[in-house]
C-alpha cells in the first residue's frame, strides 16, 4: 500500500472536524478508573517531565507508538467502527508493556519528589 500524503492530510482534517469534545470527555469519564488509563496519563506526564531522564530507546518507542495512534493511515483504519482502534490499542499496550520498568522508575521518581 502506497502512502498518499494528501489523502492522509485530508482524512486527518475530516477526523479533526468530526472531533466532539463532549464525546471525548465522556470517554475520559468512562475510562478514568481503568489502570491502563492511569498508566497512559502517567506515560504522557513522563515524556513531558523535563526533570526525568528517559533513555533514547524508550523515548523513541513512546514517540513511535503515539505517532502510530494519531496517524490516520495504519494497519486497520481508525474510521472502521468497532475495530479501527484495535491495532492502536495493541501498539500502545505493547509499548507500555515493553517499557513497564521505565514507568515504574518514573512512579518511584514522582513519589520521591513529593516527599
């Protein structure tokens, strides 16, 4: 499958136009008690925390996974209802599992900063 930049940009614009903040907030409310959600938020905090040093391999894994999720063109297109996010969830889950030690190190780092 050849990557078509114009088509990808067009699809991204369509998805952006269809974004519903109320639905997004509903998703957050529905899933905020899930452990994966907490870990995902922690992951975002970890990469934004300039005082925490992440090794290059971990940083590239996180960046690659996030890029895969936001790209409109992937293995299973996101616009296919019901199954479009399966590959995205798998990629995020795989990366989070592969960097679990780094996530735990960040949790320890945070708890030490609070003291």
